[in-house]
C-alpha cells in the first residue's frame, strides 16, 4: 500500500473496516475502588485497541459518549522499550529488564495501523468531543495529513509544540531536538472548551503593567483597534469623531467603546488617541491565555518508558472535558491520562496491549485518594 492509499480514508468505508476486525470477548481481572454517584465503572483493558475499540462501539454507554481522547501511540521508532522496578530504557536494557512494548511497525504500515484506529476513535467520540494526538517530529507531519483526512481539515484546532526536555548537547550535525507535537482536533464545531489560563508571576506582572493610576493600581494599555477594515459593520464606524486608523477596525462596537469610556477603562493620550486600560489585579486573578508552545518536561525518573507529564495531561483533561465526562486513552501506557482524569473527577477508559503498562496503570490508579470504581479487563485468552 502506498502513502496515497493510506491517506485516502474513503478507500475503506467504516462498515467494511468494522467487519474486517475480529470480535473480542472480555474477562474480568480485578476490581478496585467504590462507586460514588453513578452506575459506572472506569475501565482498564489489556489487549489490542483495534479489537477493543470495535467492541466499545457496540456499548451504548460508550458509543458517542466519550468526550475526550488523548493518545500517545508508538512513534514508529523501530525500537523496543523496556523497564524494571527501578529503571526504564530503550533497547540498551539490562538483563533483569522486561520489554514494556515494541515500537516496530514503521512506514506506511504504521500510518495504516493508526488510520484504522483513528477512524474508530472518531466514531466513539461524542459530537462535543475532541482528540489530542501526541507524536514526534519524524511522524508528526504525516499524522497531520492523516488527521485532516479522518477528522477533516476544518476540524483542526492546534498543532501544539511541546518542550519535552532540557537542551541536548550531544554531538550531532543538526540542531538539538527538545520538542514534539500534539495535534488537537474536534469532532464538530461544537466542542467542549474550558479556557485554560496560565498564572502570571509577579515579575512578569511588574514588567507588563508598568503604569500606576491615581489610586496606586498598576495597569497597562492596549490598542482599541485591530488589523483589517470593516466595510459595513459597526466596528468600522466613527466613534467620538474618530475613525479606526486606515486598514484597521475597532475591537468592539462604538456602543461598547462608550460603555468602557464611561467606566473609566479607556485612557486618552494628549494627542487624543484612546487605548484600553487593563489592570494588573485582573491579570493576577484571571492569568493569561495559554498559547500553543508548552513546556511540560517528561518525568526524569519515569516508571514506564515514554511516560508523559501529568500536569500536561491535567491541562488537556481540564480544557476539553467536563466533570463526569468520559476520557479515553487507547494507548494508555502507564496510565498518565487516566490518573489525570481520576484526579479531576472524570470517568476514564484506558487500553494497552502491554501487560507491564496495565500493571503500572493499575498500581498508579489504586494509589489515588478515594479512587472511584474501576474494573481491569483483558481480552479473553490473554495471559496476565
Ligand atoms: C508511548 S506509550 C504511551 C505512554 C503513556 N502516554 C504514558 O504516559 O505512560 C505507547 C503505548 O501504546 C501501547 N500500544 C502499542 N500498540 C498498541 C495496540 N495495538 N493496542 C493498545 N496499546 C498499544 C504500547 O504498549 C505503549 O504502552
């Protein structure tokens, strides 16, 4: 199969894809925690996510009810990842280490592997749902095209650059690589979004809000106009004898400008130029908008190879799901997404094909304070 065929999602319609996947039955391995409010057990499932996603499509409590999916699949590195109680590593493993998982599906086969799973994930997502795909710089651009095909180019929201480690100074004929990427797509236009805000430090506040008013409040000012001319709308109209500068429009309607001025939230320069006042106390409370370059370095001593940063997952879970929603990670590894969801009061479903991953996830989740009820399942026939 060549790249064009892989990327052409219509080559396989969903029904024939689903029919081509073997059915799976589940066996219960263990149960933990207590049900609190509703009739729901979170799920940790050992097995191949393709078959498991197909089974979940037939579950009416799950089909179109998952509001957030985060995946951090293998990156086609052609390596095996191993670990033991006290260390994790790539191929250079010690004799006591066990293989955690193999990352040996590469090339177009890798893209086909992900495409089939992404199609099933899209079907499982609710109409308010969204998906974050964590991927590295080598596969990231192929994944962008694949995601455009599966979810639609118009459902692309962000390509987040994630700073993953401290600068590297290895001898390499090239720049150090300290970032990977997270592609954020939604299923429809109407997706859950709880604006994440970043706390501002006092030093930053002092730098950005250098002015002081008569009451001693620190503030700064920003332009009241933005690029782009409005031909017919309100924001192109004259206000207090002023038109927006050429090539620009007012940020809000003249009526709103009058309201802001009435509340003393506009500063007029000596030459008669109005600017919006923003107080430092507001920034202290509200923080600042989060941008698309994130610094969330991975844990220095991970319990599982490729374990991701818990605060990063908390940010994603908070932004893109509400209390009691279902969050899914179908390549869950050590369960970082599930732990974030558990801490933040969401339901969760985790799937992984590695026994080591399921074991570590189970231990991590059991340790959470007042952990809600969860069941560990496995594909029938698999040994734990
Ligand atoms: C990069 S790791 C995920 C790490 C995770 N984000 C964490 O914080 O620990 C990728 C995981 O995908 C799992 N995996 C690979 N192929 C899979 C498949 N077909 N079904 C389910 N899990 C799979 C691997 O076993 C591995 O644990």
